[in-house]
C-alpha cells in the first residue's frame, strides 16, 4: 500500500509506503525529478518531505510494521505510523502533525507562552489542536477554571484519546469539548469572555502546480474578520497565540509579516513572532505570533521573576515540561537579524538593542 501526500504552504511532497519496502517518488508542485522513497541503508519505507520552494528535502525512516491506525473521516485522512527514533507519528490530511519524541517543543511553547503572558488566566479557548497536546499543557495552570476546546473533526480527537498518553486531557472537568467550526464558534462568542485564545490550526494555503496560491479551509482563521472577533472575545490584558509557520521558507516569511501587520491593524496592542526548534518539521523550525490586548490603553508583560515563580509552582505540583522553560518566555522572540528586519523592519533593531533589560522589552 502506498500513500502520496502534498504538504501545504511549502509545496512539500509527503509520502510514505506502509506495506512495501520502497515506493516511487511522485511529482509535486514545481518538482520534476524522481527518486526513491526508501532508506537506501535499510530499504525500509520513509516519510519524506520536499520543500520545492527551497529545494530542501528531509525524511525519517519508518519501521516495517503496518500503520497503527488508518481512517478517513468526514473531513480528512487520519493515520498513525511508527518510527524507531520518533515513536508514533500522527498524520492528518497529508501533514505530519506531531511525533512522540519532539511534540513537546511545539505544543508546550504554543500553550505556556500565552498562558504565562497573562497574569491570571481563568477562561481559555483552544481552536484546533485536535490531538489534545496543547489542551493538556493549558490544564497544567492551576488558575484555569474552564477551557473551551473547539475542533471540527471529532474522529481525530477519538483517535488521539486512544493512541497518545495526553489523551486523558478531555476527561478533565474543566474542559468543554465542542465539535464545531472554529471561526463560527469565535464569531458567536461573548465579548471579553476569554483570557487566552490559542489557535493551533493547519496551514492556511498551498500552491498549485502552475505556481498559483490556493487557499485552504483554515485560511478563514487567518482572515482579518476572524482576528477582529478574537480581539473582541478577549478580556483586557488577554493574549492570542497562533501557529505562524517557519521563517526559512520565503512565502512563509512573507505570511508572518502580513499576519503581524493584520493583527496590529485590527487593534492588538502587540504582535511578536516567537521561534522554536523541532526536528520533525520542515527546516527544523516553526514559530507562532503572540498578540496581546491592551488594558487601559497599555499592556504590561510579565517579568522573568514572575514567570519563574509560576513555573516553579507548576513543576512542584508534578506538571513539568521538557522543552518550555522560563527563559524561553523571552528568548524565543530573539530572531536572526535578517528575520527581524523582514518581520519588523530596521526600527525594531534599535529599540531592542537600546533596552536596558529583558523586562523592558
């Protein structure tokens, strides 16, 4: 059995051979060459991704075992395969969502950075993230009284309940699960209700074979109208964090700048791009945009001592992390010079380097 997938946004070829020892390399957007889809050293099947925009290819070798789970829901293909190094790999509708080995890096940063940004988050909204990992991290904060988790595909949630250790998150009495359209849920939500909104969505666009840009269903979650609703439903001092692609691919870097500008244009007080490392994602790097809503015309970020205190309490309760730590609350926003200039312009360089301390940023 052979499956061929195209990863969105980066014009990536994704494929794996579940039952055969090798498969043919198929043409993707802007890709004309063909090659093997088996690890030449082991002859085992691989998961491979080719970023046609940059010509970069990466892959990981699967075991000889058949997929642990395969199913087509109403909305997407759901697969779980196994690798020796990365453990179980969750694939949703052609895209590697997470691996057991390094899922903590993305999900802990997506959750804890906005949660620590708010001084006392009680009501939280998670849009997307059907694997449940972001949800499980949000629940580590004792101030949380309720979490609305909204995802369109309930079958993804049921799959992850069974196959991943964090699947018990939905059993927490603070969690209200809504199988619904995320954009509509936000549009219908009450003004100022949520302290933190976390959007763990799929890519908003992909590329056709002729090079034209194709919008995907999740594009609505990156629209100006949706951003306006998110701002509206946030309480004063609230935080909005959303998946914002990698800066290593030109079209993604352009998207980061566009989404940041859009967030500021609709009224968010600040919007900053944070970076994290994750080896199983294309180029080994992905990021998020953290946006804040002002309180009385201003927003006061947390200090390092405040974050350290809350983090220490969390660990003492047995809710530790493996990737996130207090220093990353601030250092994740330190970017390579060329990225900073692209996202913020040259003016941000002066303001950051002239700051007297980290807490002034």
